[in-house]
C-alpha cells in the first residue's frame, strides 16, 4: 500500500507520518487547506485536506446511496457517485487516516474539489463550520475506520444533521465503506464494546459485543428497518447479521426486518428510485424475515430461529464492472440477476 504524505498544518503541530487510509492512498502532491477552528478539540483544531478549487460551486445532483463492503475500493461505484454529483464538491469525512481519497477521487471523474475533513471528537463534530462544509457538498463519502467512533463522535451533532440533510433534503449521493457503510442503515451495529463474531452472536444474541442502535442516527428512508454489514463473506458475517435481525424483531417488535451484507471489493449502488445494482468482483446479500420472529432469543442462550427451516429469505447478487442485477428496496419482492437463499438457525448453528 502506498503512503500519503501528511502536510504540516498552519496553527497546528502535527507530526508527519505514513497514514493508513481505507485501502486507497496516493503520493500525489495535494493542495491542503488549513483550518484551526476555535474549540476544535483533539490536536487543537480541525484538519482538512483540499484537492481542487476552494470556491464553492452548486450543481444539479441526483440522490443515491452507495454501500461499499471494504478492502479495495470499487472505482466504477465511486464513478457512479461522481456522475450523480454533477461535477460539484466532494466531501470525505473520517475519524482516522489522512488524505488518501483526495487525488484518487479527483482523478476518477470531473469534480470541482475533493475535501477530507478529520472528525475525531464530538467537539469537532459540533463545529458549525464543519456542518456547513458538509451541507455544501454535492457528494459525501464516509471512509472506513471504527464505526463506534462515528457513532460516539457524530451522533446527535450538527454533523449528523448535515448528513441527513444531504440524504433527505438536498438529495446528493452519499456513500460509505466498511465502518462508513455500517452506520447507514436505520438500525446499525455500533461495536461499542468490541467486534462480535458470528459464532459469538449466534451462541448468545445478547453477547456483550453484540451492541445495536435503532432509528437514532443516519436517516435514509429506503433503509428503514434495515441493518448493514461489510467484509461479509470474507469474515463470515451472515450469522451475526441474522442475530441482529432476530433481535430487531424481539427487542423492537419490528414485523419486517432486513439486512444488506456486502463483500469486500463490492458495492451496492441504490438509485434515488430505490432500485439497487451491484458493482465489483464479489457479491452482495439481501436478507429478510420470511416468517415470525425467533423461537428462542434470550441472553446467554444459543439463538434458535427455525420456523420450519425457512426463517430467513435472501437473495445474492454477484457484482460486475458495470453493475449487475436489480433489487427493488421499496418492496423487497422484485429482484433479478442473482439467486435465492433460505436460512435458519438451530441452537446457535446457521443452516444450511
């Protein structure tokens, strides 16, 4: 992986280092701008990196959501977002890493600018100037990292309000990868106490690492009653996601629950009309309850959600360079280009 040079920021004392970004880094000369806002917290200010024109532009945008599963970014999926931005200003937000997305995104299509904003504290996420920069964006991308940082730093702040404004009012393309994907569903796995495995979550759906949030953070209407996950097949995560669906039915009395799992090097692109397709080299999985809730979903007891061996229905779509398949997220009953799935859980074991 190539290293990105972190420039010295005026009014801040920042050590140069080789910073790991979400899979994309570069060594191109960037045009950083410096911002040391009062009350920035952390290192004493808010660090941003700008590539392109600092002047704000306003373009005609088309809404959409991008759910990327982590590891190497999918160029065609990012270009799908750029196309919807109308060539405007791209903002990347993250709580770790550096400027690795700047020249990468700037080089994938025609945009006015790409600006990365480091939001690694609640104080910074509360900053009105940051919120305005996000609101001015014609495209927003949430980098990978630690989703608990995103929840604990950004939830109930002007940053959260700005993200929801872009999705629901301004209607620009918004996407995220890995941890950035994990927070986009109305229900979300917060990872507040650690990362849970499928074995742990199926063996005890209330395992101390199996922490969920519901309808109190990012509000994308097409992802209502939906929980997302990344690195899906590579880290064997279907089991833990099904435990989340079981708990959503048990704890929240949701009659319908849904999950989207995305493999690495793969992305689900959701059009403004709610129709999704899949870019990349691996697959995306769409899961929903095909029956009533779990038979056994209590603490310190293995999950059983059998319902005549058909508790959870699903659909798998393999990605492609140009975007494969079709899945209607408005109703979850119209889909093509993939294959159907049926799963259930018996005494903590995911079957078949």
